[in-house]
C-alpha cells in the first residue's frame, strides 16, 4: 500500500543492509541510467587509480530521454 511506503532512500538502505555480502565492488544506480561500453572495467580502473581503502566514486549523470536520444555531452560530473 502506497500509504505505508517509506521512500527510495529507505528502500536503498534495506538493499544495502540485506543484499551486500562483502563483494569487492558495490554499485547503486537508478533504473533510468545508461552505461557506456565496458563501464565495469572503466569504473574499476578509476577506483584502482585512487589511493585509500574507502574510495567512493559518485556522479551526477546526464539526463535520460527516450528513445535513445543521447546528448552531445554525455560525461557526468565526476565527484571523487
């Protein structure tokens, strides 16, 4: 029932708590995201280039418009 919904932040927290099992990598995205070719290798390379054991990559992605209308500038703002 929608009245009982606690929102997306609560749902994400539950997923992190219940589903994470000490994997080497953890990625959380929205359903309306696009990924570039070899996105996983690219992100692992970015993580490995950082110093420290608690590195987090985060970004504000480009907008998403159907049907596959990709803007000229597709790089998100990378916050490290």
